[in-house]
C-alpha cells in the first residue's frame, strides 16, 4: 500500500460514512478542456485549455509564473546574455538550451523559476530589499501551444501594487507588446491568465474557494527525468490527499494515511493504457481521500477513463467525514496510550463508557483486534501480533480518537 505521509499526531473523526455517488466529467476530444470540480457541488467550470499562455499567481509576494505546458508550451532561458540583449536576442543553438516546465507537484515552482537560486534570486528576477520589488534579469524564448515562438522579458513585479510589467515580441522584434498587469482584481483566484496570441487577460479560473480538484493535462517527469504530457488530476492549493493502493473498494480508514498537499498526489497513474486493446484500464483498487474547501473528507475512486476520444472520466465520490481534522494535545487528549512501541500490552487511560470500543488495524485496513472498554484503564494484548506499525482507533459515540502505534 502506498501512503503519502505528513505526520498527524491525534485525530478526532466522526465515525459515520455518508455513501458513494457516481459522477463523471468530460474534457472533450484530445482533452481540449480543463474541468474544475468540487466534491460538494460537482463540476464548477470547464475552460478551453489552449486559451492562455502565461499564468501569474495572485498572491502579493509570489513570483510564480506558469506556462501552458499542458498545451505544448516550452520555456527556455536565453543563455548568451542579459536583458540588455533584448533587441539582439539570437536563437542560435536553441535546440541545446535546457527546456523548463512547471513543477508537477508544486504550484509555487513555475517554469520561470526553474533556475532560481533561492532568496533573493527567483529565477526570472531578483528581489530588491529596499523596494520589495522583483526585478527581471533574464530573457526567455517561449514556444507556445500553437507552435509559434516569442521572446519574453518579465521586467519587474511591484509587490506593493501587486502588478507585473512584462514585454514580449516575435523573435525578430516584430509585434512587441508592453504589458502592465494589475493582479489585484483577481485575488479571489489562485492565478490570473494571459493570452499572448490575443494580447489580453483571460479570466478563466473560478474562485479558489469554489473547487477542490482540476482535471487537466500537464507535463510530468517520467522516471524522474523525462518530460511527458499526461492527463490527470491536480489538487487546489492546500488540499490534502491521502492515497491508498491495492485496497478493497469499501476501505474507509482514511485517517491511516496522512494528508499530502502536493499538487499532483492524485496525478495520472490511477490508469494505464492497454496497447493490445487500445483502451485505458483503471486501477479501481486505488482510493484517494481528500479534503474539500469546507474541511470535510471525501473518498474518490475512479472506475472508467475513455481516453482522448471523449476525455471522459467516471468515478465514485462520497463524504466520509463532515468535520475538520483536529490536532489534540495536553489535557484535551481523549485517551493516553502507552508504551509506544509496545511488546506485550498497549495500556489505555481515559474516561471510557460501556459503548467505548478499541479497534486495532494494520496498514491495509484489516481489523486485527476489537475490544470493548469500560472505566478508566484498559490493556490490549499485542504479544502475538506481528511487528510493525498499526492504527489504533478508540471509538466513543460519534468520535474516534486515532493514532499510530508500533508493535515490537
């Protein structure tokens, strides 16, 4: 089983499941559209993927500028000079320049920042300690999704005004445009987009609090080094996802895996292409548990993918917890469990009633021990259990106190 892990110490979780519902989205032939999806409300918005070239993160002190690599865009840094060479930029040797793409797992690490050295160097520019602006110091050649080439210079970002100044032109200098892009009207979204072909802002993204996942096409680094266009699912900012593989479709122990907020935890590998039948096979033993914008936890299982003919994905989705995950510490802990690691017994101290139950699961979700509790102290024998990491759930009414324990 694959778990994406960020340590969570103690959890309080309602112990009821609200059921799965079947849903689907359609990206269109050749995956022509991006689809923004909310677990609570279904499809929020569908947008043509090819209607933009650059995307600027809206946060005042962000320097992230995405390229539309899912539509075929490639960015390369001009290696032969600095911004003083704007008018004389020469593409001799272009094929040998390293290609740059957005980071598939981090919204904040864009193609324009791939060669960043760390503060105050942000790749396309350097931070000015006096003005707090980022001043562009590099030139770029952008191959857009339609196959045309543009030279690009991000001149500066005035952080206090949340405004970018940039220019672009054909490689020979023709059709030059100088743009002042005020980000402030779009801060309810993660990014504001710009079309170089149409010389205009594209307001294509829904409000950031209205969607959870994005069905899209993007560049992934296969085997760690080879850029390849894939179709899959990316998560909204700060959306936590836990992935479980090779589990039963009825598996509900979402809290055994911790929530990873990386961009592409769901990603593209929940399916694979069958070359013999020229169809996609979906791994329906892979489950995802993910937070929604309201803080609820949803279970997601894909059941069908039709490929480039329709771009249709079919899946089951259902709420498994209506409450936020809470860290509990000190005097607010429901239960004290010790020793951890344990050899002979796990000892429990708390306030247990006759309806309190302890359940010990292995990391596949298999129930190993179930024991009723009562009073203020209890022991769970573990000497006959194989060494390893387990999940102990103390169920009291409609709450579960859950934590990892180790048996040695």
